[in-house]
């Protein structure tokens, strides 16, 4: 989704801004631009399409200055063309604004401004803000931004520069992430830490309702009443290598291959082998408090929602507590039964997904205790939840979530061990699960070592127009996740179903053109899924199966088989999802799709 980067300091801003924009590419965008104080005024250069096109323009006509802001836009209001790209200028050209989020009362403000003679050039809601700041300007940029924002409804992360009140950037946040990067006599503003990581690891996160003023001499943070706020400086542990491709052809492939390490990182220091439980320092809950909850609601979107479904299964089986999984976008608009006896677990890789954040706030409002299972350290969900479990998977750049998924499942299992042992699960059962968890990194590695087998299957099916993914029990969410991976990066229509549901409708689709991926590992429902394989084969469907042992019952039924190591039922989703990630990846690459930046998708969906 849209990205912001800004720089003020002694260096020439353009290369720093372009570098920052490139680091934000993974978030998804369709146009990009910069605005720089060039000594005489604010100059903007913007272009539809890739940053490389913007770079060509800037090479042809360089813009020199040491204060600037830049943006990657993911279209919401108006098509992705040059005019709608950010930064947007005010009528007299004195103010430039970049903006993430949506101004909900843009139409009303636009009419008011048109009434005062402002002429609009773009279809965007952001242009309203640029004119409004000009209208409020009386010599001091932060005063003008403050006054303008008081009239705005909606969400924003903004950065603003002015040719009158020069050499400063004013930034403000409400509902859309922003952070300050603190360098040596230089300061950055960014919507995502990866944009500035090459220059500093010292950051200050802005909260909703806060505004920052940066110049080469320092920074100040104030609230909407202009009262100064003292902020903590956070240190980012990630290093640059983690946000680079490191010899892999795509971030997605790199991240798939990182999973032996990332799963290990999620578990590190948290397993108590002897007691058969886990140690989770960030929960901020005593054992008594954990025992006081009568139900759990897990809310998330996309892949994180799939991991939530696996968590539901684990928690109900081992901790014997009622669990409900809700799409975050639905949760907030109904009237859920949630109160102070409810534990609300919120899962998000980015920690910034707008729907998930809003669902968490709604759960809090209703009195629930909230726990965030989050990857991005310092993200809004991580900061606003009452406690949580960082999954420690490291930065995930590929739009298709892979390593975050397997680590989310591990984190949910860690929590299940903790709660399960408190609620009567035996020590032996806990120890058995931990032994299985400890073997996961090695098992994942053996799957990755055979990636070529999956690439061969991909070659066979790369021209398919549809795919079905079927699984049961713990592997039903794996089917959903396998289908999501394939559709988002290869654009092949794919559906995941609980295998037995197939005969209630999707079976009508099966013919010799339909590849059906079964997750048919040896578990409690293996015999049941065998019948479903027969049903597909009887209708000439093509069967690709992820299995875990040589099964007589599947003899002669499979067109392709990929064997994963045996493990317990509840750990199988972690292993079974890896070949499906690879299958989606190889099919997409063979179809020539842009795997890391699939069309229309954003890494972090920060608008509702
Ligand atoms: O950052 P989050 O985990 O909150 O993101 C949720 C979804 O937007 C995300 O999982 C999305 O579905 C991915 N593109 C899946 O690969």
C-alpha cells in the first residue's frame, strides 16, 4: 500500500528518497513521486508506473536540494496516472503533501475550497489537504498543518514541505503508520522502517494524533493542541541483509527457504521441555488471569486468518476452551459477544492492517483483553495490544506471506502449550508436542531440499485455469492457504475447501482439466480423505497429493505425490504448507508473473 519517505539534513535528498522508495516497492504501488526544496521553491517530479521510470525522469532533469518528501501511491481515489501521483501541490505551489490513508470528508472540503477559488487538478482526496494547508498558512507550516487537520475526517499519515517556511518537514499521523528516523544531523520520516534502515536504526514511532516537526537541527513531537510530547527512541534489530534478496531470484523464494530458521526463531528460548509448556514473557498475564477467560476470539485477515483457524483447532483440542475465529473486517461491524471474560487474539504479520487494528480496538472497547501475534516489531498492533507474542520471523518483503504463516502457527502452538497445561493438558502430552516442534526446522529443510520435485509438478500444471485445494481437520486451513497463495501470485482461480464439502457443490467442477491438490497426510482423518480422492478420480480429476507415508489406500489414484516427513496432526500444517508455497511460487514464475509485487495487491493493507 502507499509508502512515504522524507529527508532533511546536509545531503542531497533525491538519491536518498529514491533509495527509500525502492525499499518500499514491496508494499505495492502504481505510481511514485518526489517533492524537493530546490532553493527557489518546491519542485515535484512524479510518474505513473514503476520507480525506475521516475528515476529516469530525475536522471534527465535532476532536482537538487537537501529537504524532500517522496511517495509510492496505491490508487484509491482516481486512476493510477501521473496527475494523481503524489506529492500534491497547493494552488500557489508553495505546499507539497504526500499522504497515506483516506480523507473521508474530501468532497465537502473540496466544495468549500472551490468556493474560495481553488482549482483542483487531480481526482485525489490528498489534493484537498494541500489546498487546505495553503488556505490555513500564515507563515508557520506546523500551525497551518495543525489547523488543516482539525477540519479533516478520515485517516492519514502525511508529510508536508513548504517553500515559504523552508527546510523542515511536518508529519502527522492518524490511522496510518509513520516513524521518524534519527541520524547524525539528519532526520527521516517513513511509513515503514525498511525505507530508512540503510541510514539509521534509531526510530521514534508516531502515535495517532501526533505531529512531528523535523529539521536538520532536530525534531519535536506535539499533539493536536500543540503541546510537546516526550517520545521514546526505539532501536531496530533488523539489518540490511534481511531486507535484501541475498542471491534468491525473489523475496518470496528467499522467505520460503528461510523457514527452517524462522520457525526456530519463533520457538527460541520459549520451550520448557521438562514441564511440557512454554514461557511467553510478553503476554503480560498471570496464570490466574489466563485461567479467568471463558472464551477466546481470534481475529485477523488473509493468511493470518488461516493461521487463526489452525490456532482454533489447537486451542479447542488441547486447552478445551471455546474459540471463535473472525475476519477482522466483519468482526468490527457486527455485535459480537465479547466482554472482559474474553481473550481476543489478534494476528497480523505487519501489525498495521487497518481492519485488524480496528477489530482489536473494538474488542478492547468491549472490555476484552487483547494479545497480538505480530511480526513487525513496534507496529501499531504490537504497541496497542495488552500483551503479545512476537513471531520473530524477520522482515517479510514478498507480498505473499509465507514465513510469517508458519511462524504464526508456531506462536499459536506456544500459546496453546501454555494455556493447555494450565487447563489440564498432561505434562507428557506437552513434552510430546515439544519434541515434535524441535524437529520442525530439520523437517522443513528436507522439504526444501526437494524443491525441484515441486518445480516439476508446476511445469505440468502451469497452464491450468482453475485449481481446487482440499484438506480436512488441521489441514483444511492449509488448503485455504495453498489456494490463496496460488491465486494471489499466479492469477489462477483457486479455491480451498474442507474435502468433504466438495460433494456439496464444487464436485460439479471436476473434469480432466481440473487439478485437485489434496493434503492427504497420515492423520486422524486420513481414511476420510481417501474417499474424497476416489470421488475426484472417478470424475477424471487430476490429483496432486501432499502425503506423509506410502499409503496402499492411495495406490493408483495420484497423478503426482509429494511426501513430507511424518509429524503429529497439529504440526502437520507447518510442514504441508511449504510444498504448497513452492507450488504457487514456481507456477507463478513459469507464467511470467511478478511474484514479489502481484498486481493490485499491497503488502500491508492500511485502508479499510
Ligand atoms: O499483515 P497482516 O498479516 O495483517 O496481513 C493480512 C493479509 O493482508 C495478508 O495475509 C494477505 O492475505 C497476504 N497477501 C497473503 O499472502
